[in-house]
C-alpha cells in the first residue's frame, strides 16, 4: 500500500477553461460548458494545501475573474466541482 500526498488526478473534463495561463495579475475562469449553473472553485498549492475557495453561479455570467494579488509565482491546481458533484482539475502557472 502506498500512501501519497497531493491531489488525485481527475480525468473528467467539465469544459472549464483558465486564461491566460501562465497568468500574472488575474486569471479568468470560463465555465460555459461546466455541466451546471453552480460551481465551487478551489485553488491548491502543488503540495495540496487549499489557498482559495469560492462558489460561483454561472447562470448569468459564464466567465469569472480571480485576482492573483497576494499569490506567489509557482504552479497551482484549480479544481472546479459542479452542483452534480462532478469535478475537474487544471494546472495554473503564476508568473510574476
């Protein structure tokens, strides 16, 4: 048995996009095809530590801006979970 630390890889693509990537000051989350109107977004360090958590309602606006002020340069994971419990993870690079 192997005990690991980190984030389990998820192959489910909910159709959300991150741009620009790499990003410096802000990143936009486009969830036009996320499979539902409500979603929870989490940002995690490469070690798996949660550093951002926000719920969004994509009913009227399919793109949300996230300020990266206060985040250090590095590699992060962005996890989005829709209201049906489906989730997808994408890598985000922050370069300042």
